[in-house]
C-alpha cells in the first residue's frame, strides 16, 4: 500500500482509522500499526470462492476481513449438519493457529458473499508478533485477550467500589497489613490479653521455636473459653487456643481464603511459607469495603435457629454476588462462592431438621447434583439433590427409605422457601427414586451404563455430577470409585453419551452470527454452557477423573487427551465468559424485577461481547468436533 518507512499517505491513514475499530489493533502502538498498514494488501473474493483451504499447504497469508463474511467449513461438522464451523465478519482475522504453527489450515474458508480482505505475508505476520506485545498476546491468547478487554468494560460499567478494593484474584501476600504478632504457647493468658489490648489486635498466634504456628487465640474465644469458665489468667495459652490453625501459602489467592472462611466459619487465615508464620489475614482485611461480608453470611447461617433467618441469608448471598460482580470478581470465583454459601445454607437446614435425633441410627449422605454438584451455581438455579444411605443389619432398604423420605421432603420444602425452586423433573431426595442405598445407586447406574435408554442418558448428565454435601462422605466416595471403573470400561455407553451431547449445537449459523430462538434470544445455559459440561463429563468418565467441576475436568483431561495447554485454556476461557454473561444477565434481570432466565438477546450485547460470545461458541464447536471424532459420532 506504501513503501515501508515512508510517511503515512491518505490510504494508510484511512486503513489505520479502520483497523483501530477492532481488537487487537485498538491497543497496539501507533508505530506498529503504521508498520502493519504499510505492508497490507487488499484481496477480493467473489461469493462462493475459496479463500483458504488445507489443500493449499502451509499457510502463507494472514487475512483480516475488511468487508463481507467468510465462513469456515470442516468436513466432520458439515457432514453432520448444515452449519458453518465458524463465521467471520468485518474486523475478524484468520488463520492464527496455522500461521503460528507453520502448518496448513484445517478448515475451508469460503466467501459467503463478496469479500475484501487485508492480507499480510506470513513472514511479516510473524515479525509483527515479535514487534508488538499486544498483537502477540492476541494471537497466542485470543479469547483470553478479548476477555481481559471485556472485563475492563464490565468494571467500568458496574463498579462503584473504591479503587482501593482488593481484587479477589490478588495473592494473600498483597493484602497483608502488618507483621504477625505471635508468642510461645506456654505464655500466660494474662500476658497474652495485655499484649492484645496494648497492640489493639484481635488475635494472637502461638508458634513453636521454629516459628511454626501451632494455635490461634482470638477475642471471640475470651468469653467462651476464659470469662465464662472463670479461668485463672495464669493458665498457659496452649490450654485455650484453637490448635492446628488453617494456613495458606503467600501465593494463594484472596478468593481461596474467602472460600475457607465461608466453608469453615473461620475469622482468620494464617499465611505460612516453608512452615513459618509470615502473616495473618482477617475477614476485615478481605471484605473491609463490602457491606455484606462472606464470612458474616456464613456465620449467620451457622448460627441460624429458624428458617426465617436462613431466608434472609439466602437474600444476602444474592446481594453479595451482585456486589462481587460489580467489583469485577471472575466468574469461576463467583460461582464457587455462590455454591459454597448455598452448601453452608443447605447444611444448616439439614442440621436443624436433625436436632431431634430421630435419624441418629441411620447413616446417610446428602448429595448435591447438577450445577450444585459441579460447584457452578448462578443466581438462577433450582434443586437437584439425592440421598445415599447404608442399610443396618436386620433392616431393609425400604424401611430406611420410609424413614428418610419425610425428612428429605422437609429439606426440599425449606430450600424452596429460601429461593431454590423445587425441581420440575422431581430430581430431589424426597423422590423415592433418588433416595437409595449404596447398592441401589450402583444398580441404577449399572442399568444406565449397560442398558441405557434415552431417558437414562438424560439422567446420567445430572446424576454423574454428584458430590457429597452432608453426612457420610465415604458413601459418596465409594459410589464415585465404583462409577469411575464401570463407566470407563464401557465404550458403548460413552459413545451414546457423546451422540446425545452432539445433538445440542452452539447457536452459530451460516446466515447470520447467531441462530436465535424464542423471542429473538439465545439460551446461554442450554446452548452455551452445556456443550462444555457434557464433553468434560464424558472425557472424565472415560479417563476415571473424579472431579465434578467442569473447569477442573477440562484441565484434568488435557494431558491424557494430548490437548495443547493453550487449547485447554481457550475452552476454559470460553466457558467462563458464557458463565459471566449468565451472571450479568441475572444481575440485570434482578435489578429490573424480572424472572431470572438464561435467555439473552445478542443484539443487546456490545460489539466486543458479541465477538467474544461467537469465539466462545466456536470453542464449543471445536471441542464437540473432537468429541465426535474420538467417539466416531
């Protein structure tokens, strides 16, 4: 378009103006953009003409669409349905992976209409990745790069918290306010309390001669362990401290400490490096600028004596989720926090129901299923749960079930009153079909695996994500170990699961960006999240991976399936972006007083989010294509 090094002419200036409307060019330095623009050529492709194909050999050109639409076709997908593998519009580029790997493309790129493309030679493309950090980051971490841009926009739109608010992704070492105060465990209580008063601190850590923490004593302990028992103040600290305090390393993230506080009711987390005490993080450090703290909510739940208190806590969970979303907390962390607090609430409901000891002689385990089992709950979730129990000697499964079902019914109803609707498909512990002994669960799963009907396949997608929530954890562990063995050795069943999963395609179309449905909307859960969840579950069953969380499954299957780390990261990023859209959608629906749904009108998304959503759907298609190839569907 011009000689390299010459002053920008009118054509180059116009090209620069056009480029800066799109990522990553809007973040590149001007000298790199000018370098790029001076080397671009413009190519024209008539409707139906092939722009790029595997038969052309190693990719030699970087294409950036100036005008028109290019569709990608892949043999496997094209044979299965009349849909494009991907659809690229103005400002989108290809083929990044092929150019970086110096290999042929795997798709046929065809002009869907008359197309004009900016074109850059492969050697110049590679040179630009070395010159421009922004361009290199985009090319090697495409969806992650786009997600970072989207996150900045979200924070600008939603965040009303102080600029000093610590990120939930910060390491613990970044929020330590002072050196830890510690003493010998044999220090008299009087001396400990005087030190706490003089220094204005709410806790004292006991350490051994190697400065390893062996206990912690807090102001909260004074009333229950010192004042009320009338303890002599010459008593050594070791007699009243809480032994073996919970610790995390300095590189652990803030959200890990927050989850531990919520799950166990801790007020303090010790930061330990190489066994030595390095710092102490309090709940106040984590949530000093939040109106509703995570541990306050979990504490209120644990101390609740009536259902009305738990109903308020359920509302507080939603409020906390909204606050954290506004502060830019990532989707993975936020769904973990929501699920953890919902776990604590469910546990308290069960504890209140068990106070009369009527079931003390029955060993049972309450199971979380579905999204709760995967630790992926959003604000719009109904109940999916079940019960496993042991059958005592001299009794029968029917007798035990008869005693557990009324109890399970009360739990399900209490959860409904706390905002978790009863499951429309009756997948609940109060249904006799899902209140089973360990042997009955194995028999049920065995029938699904070896004699599965269509409805059994549907059930398996919910039940195989089970997770212990309350009670005898060994029952859930035993069932998981059994399932890991049986499912992995039945290729027919895994093939059936894959065939069933591939019936649900991400909503990308040939005529427009998205295939829209009811009310000009997309279902972010069914068509967006589910393809990742299903594929991760199938591969995890095939490789005996015990994890139930989709992201942990995707990360766990990467090595046995020889998935490149960057591809596994892209799957996770795509999944997380759709989760983030769901959380934002529920937040906005709540603010408008609307019923929570997973349906979004893509026209209401900004251009960047539309682009990332398309990329996320493409990643789902890519994962599904691998699933189809591996199971010959």
